[in-house]
């Protein structure tokens, strides 16, 4: 039995996204002697990062004021042109910007690859002495004798599917830290455990989510307008009694980033977010940009949509939640990177002060308080009723109500909208109340099947390893997920991971193609019985997103 190696440090950060790297940089800015470790499950920094993205530079300006002159890739394409369209089948209607509060403007923002911004932030962090380890997922939380978080254990490498050790087996390493920050993004598996263990969601509403699916296209240069930002709502979701919206951003080098976010609170188990996205691309207003172009990348990721009322307690003995692990997405602005970065900076300041005072494994209560008195709180409180309004009144009326509420909050008043979030999985309704949806077949030019799309995510997993998608009760899966809900896992997964195979005279078989998994976490969120648990695969597994 190989013994685990151990490594002490001051702060270990689980997740190499913008929140985790901002925390690491801020720690080193405060005290260059601090030993800071960043663990990232992707094969490289940025490999698992996916976002639209239109970035508000507010936090970048605070963290690295000279970033525009430091070869930061985000500086390439400032937003120049902003549109919001309401789509019906075959038509579009521009929503006047006068209807939107000033804080909804994208003036001063930048569009580009969040993955490339993350890679650049990692370079800045390493330049300050931060130890950044890609390909090392944190698989287990360590605790001290008092029950405080004391660090993490990285994933074992070289374990076969049957649990035996292969010739290249290496046990995970223990990273002992005075403070541990969880920056895993939406629905991280360790974050989920920490929330339950310390009851961090006792005083907030349940988090709810959307599934964002994205493609990159090289388009006709004549149609490319660098810095143009387009958001859409309405069709095709209006036909399935669900809601969501699309985006199309003209970025650098003749590319557009386009995608679709489907709110995962939909009731109809026959809804397929992937196929809704493919259908959206066929709208004449979207098609005109893509015809003659070429798709070059694909990916998907769950997004927090609960807003301010779903932000949990942020600190616990020995650690903190930062970024999308906590849920700081501004839903109507479709932005969360700037708030994620700021939360990482505030956590860093709290941890650095505690360490300077000789403390370790304590609760960083001043971090939680700092977030709740910061511009993060002010910004999210201004839009706190947007998601509940749309969920309660539907896309069209809900948008009007949400807009009215945001305007009134500018005047320090708000509408009395009171709606408790229900977890997305609880809203899935039995299949016999709905008709199956006949989605159009892909044409291979504008629309594509899922397996072809997964190839454009450059996803790879070692074949001979334990399945990281754990079904707790396979009989329950058949009795409920298949027989009552008609197997929605085969539709909500954007990577074709799950299949129900029904052969003549045989029991239905639940097939899990885990090698396809793009780590979006939708199965962990939307399974109607919470019977699927997403865990980390072997380090470096998953998508390898370029320029996403």
C-alpha cells in the first residue's frame, strides 16, 4: 500500500478559474511570503472554462489595474454594439434599451474567451510565486480533530475500473492548509459536501440552475462586427413552456461565440436543452450570421441562476466558498466573472489577515460580512427578483415585471414579489402529462447531433478507470426515472452520456457513456430523484476547450 505524500501550505484553492486565481493573486499581493497552491482538475488551466463571455472589467481593474497594457487577451475586443432581441418563429423584435436600467448596459465591457483570460491570470499568479497544479482534482476534504477543514487530498491516479491499481498507480497527495478555498464553479462535488456538512444553506433559498451550451464559429468576414453583442429571448422556448435565451458575441479573429441557456426548472421531461439550442440556430436572425461559416468548438456548463437569495453562508471553520461555488451570477446581465473575482479577492484579504494574526482553521466570518457589504451584494440585490419574476409569470410577462422591478429598485423600492425557489429536480413532472417533442433532425451544416458535437469539445477520459458518474440505486433509476419520467437523462445531457436501451423481451438497460462527459453537472442537478452523483474523474479528464 503506497503512502500518500503530503505538502503543507498556507492556502489551498480548489479550482483554477477566475475566482480561484484572483484569490491566489490577491494573497501574494498582500504577502509574497504566503505559500499558495491552486489545484485544477483540467489538463491545463482554462481547459474546463466555458462562458459566453462578456466581461465587466470592474474586478480586473481592482486586481491588476494595468491589465490593458499587460497583453491580456480580454483587452482585444471592447463591446461596441449591443442588441436585445425578442424572437418569435421567423421574426425578431428589438427591445429598446430605454426599457432597461442603466446598470444593464454593456458599455465599457469586453467580449472574448474566459478560458484565455483564465490562462493569462494563471501566468500572473505563477509570476508572483503561486504554485498552480493542473491535472490534479481535489477528491477528498481533510478535517482536523475539531472538525475544521484542514486541506484536501488529490485524486488517485492509475486506478482501474474494477478498483485495482494499474502499473502507473500513484496515490493522491495530501495538501495541508491553514485555509482552504473552494472555487469549483457551479455544483462542485466537494462544495456540495461542504454545504451539507456545515449546513451552509440553512438561511438561503435552494440554488437553481441553467444549462449553457456554446459553440464557436468562424464566420464570413463581411458579417463580422467586432464587439457586437446580441442577446435573445422568446422562441423556441416559448413553444415548450420553458424559458431561456440565446447569445451571439462577435469576438476577435473573425469568430462569433454563440450559445443558449435553458433554465433547468422546466417541467416537461421531454425537453432537450441541446436540441432547443440547435433549433434556435435555425432562426433567420441567427442563421444569417452562420451561413457560409464553420463551427470550430462546442461545450456546455451549468450556471447558477438563483441570485442573491440563494447565496449560502460563505465561511466555515477552515475555509470559504468563492466564485460560482457560492453563486454570484447576475442573471439578467448574464455575468458572473466579475463578482466571482471580487469574492476571491475578499476571501484572500480575510485569510491573509487571519494568517498574519497567527490563526488557522478558524471561520473567516469577516469574509462573509465583507461580501454582504460589498458592491457584489448591491449589484445582486438590484436584480434579485428577475429570476423569480420570469419563473412565476413566464418569459414575456416575467420580463416586463422583472424590468419594472429593476427600475423601481433604482429608486430604492421594489415590487413585492415573493417566491421561494424550488430545486430544479423537484419541478420535473411525470411524462404521461406531456407529449414527446419531435425535434428536427440535424442537417450537419448548421445543426449537429450530440456525438459529433462532443468531438468538438476535445473531451478525453482514460477508459479503464472507475465511473465518475455514480448511480446510487439502479433499480430506482429504472422504476422512477425511466418508467415515470420517460428517461429525461437521455435528453437533458448535452453530451449523450446517458441512454436507455430497450431491446425486445429484455429489461430496459441504463447505459452510461462516461467518456463523453463534458463536466456540465446537469445530471447531478436535474435527475428527478437525485440518484446520480457527479464526482471527479482521473486528473486531466474531461473537455479541453480551446478559446472558450
